[in-house]
C-alpha cells in the first residue's frame, strides 16, 4: 500500500510490541517515545490531522483535543479499561467512537488489589522497613500484629468484572462477602459468588476490608469521605485500585492518623503522582504503589493488542471490537 493511503495515527506512549507492531503494520504511526506523557501543547500539535489516536489515562481528550485533531479524526483508542480521562459526550457529538480494554486486565487487577489487602493487613511494607532499618532483635510476641484476612468480612464497592474477581478470591479465604453497586445483581448471579448485596452504609459498617472497584464518575467522586469513613470500623482496611478521586484524600489521611480506620492500601492517588509532601506519605499505616494494578507482562501485552485492534478498526471505519458505550 502506498504511504499516502495509510491512515495517520498518533500513539501517546510506548506500549508493548503486540500493539505497536499491529498499528505500524497498517498505519503511518507517530509515536511519542518519552517516559512522561506528552506535554499538552505537544499532544495537541501531534494529533493535528490524524485519523486515529491512542491515548493513555494521563491524556485528557476533550473538545480542545478534538478541535486540535480536526474533523477527519475517526477513533480514540484508550490504552486502559477506565475512560474518565475522556469526555465521552464531546466524542459522541462528533460521532467519534471510543475504545477501551475491558476484560483482559480483570484478574491481574484483582490480584494486585488482593496483594494490597494482604500487605496492608499483615503490615508487609512496615515489616520490610523494620528489617532493613536493623530494628529486628528477636521474635516478638507483640511485633507487627494485624488482623486476620481469612474468615473476615469483605465489602466490595462496585461489583463489575473486577469486583466479582475479588469475590472469587475472598471465597478462597472463607470470607463473608458483601457488595454494593448501582446495579444490584440477580441472586442467581451473586449467590454462586457468595456475595450479598447491602446498602453502602451497611457495607461500610460491617466490613473488615473495604475494596473499591467503581468507575470514576460525578457520583463516585469522594465516595469515601469524612462522613463515609466515620461509618467504617476502627479496625478496617481500605483498598483502592479504582481511581484516586473516588477517595477524598485529606479525609483519608485524617482517618488514618486519628484511628477512624486502621490502614489503607492504595494503587491510585489524587493527583498522580502523589506529592512527596502529601500527608499520606508520612503514615506507616498507608501503603502506596504507583498505579500498577494491571502491570503484568501478559496483561499489558493483551491490552496493547486490544487497543491496537480498536485503533485499526476505527481508522478503517469498522466497528471497534471493544467500544465504550455512548452516554445516554
Ligand atoms: C488503569 O487504571 C486502567 O483503567 O486500565
Ligand atoms: C472493569 O473491568 C470493572 O469491573 O468495572
């Protein structure tokens, strides 16, 4: 195929080869190869005239972006399952389909959420620091005690694919499983997972572990706040692998400092990266990792292939294999 006929696309970061190879095979690919996201002005400049763009959750896609790209733009493929970085209405008004990467990262994300839950409960980062600081003198009957995970009650907020994957893990630990979701599942679906629907207030009051698996929307922003933290047990552990702004972060810092809840394990913060001077950074009972829930080699490869398939389908005017539903 002559180069002039190949669709032009901009890919906003280096992703695994499974994706880049599939895109460059059929498109003129402009690849941003920096470790950091393209600065806004550079992003707007580089998308101009493109038929398709592959964005990450660090790239904001809004009217300004779509104007900069131009009317020939046919697809926005997001390399993520989440899409809160994208103004879906703005894309819909212009008839531009948006793709994401659901399904392939479900189990990998639940694995990391589970690791955070276990590590926060059993104080693994604190224990590791204790050893490396040379403070380990003997076997201590009262050293680094924490709650049991097995047999405890877990509250899963957001019972989509990832939330349900957490329920399967919790079954293996003999836990009581509560969930809350805007869509209550039929008993026939929730019973095999061993999960009981309860109102959010009940879930927060009864759970030893609360784990968040909602999309970020205006309704879920600051779902965890001073008032909802106050409903939780003083022994509770909060796990967040969803989006940072689902938690009111200053409120969480207060709750952890004052003992309103016991510990937290976070894969996401608000903002990202979390500033070194953030109050959470000084708290031993807060474990933070840098938004790595989907970061297994296999899953990032599958996400790349899926995001590439969406991009290529879009530039050739075909239906996207995994398209984000157009807002009602
Ligand atoms: C990561 O957070 C994603 O949405 O894929
Ligand atoms: C995404 O995979 C979800 O479960 O919401």
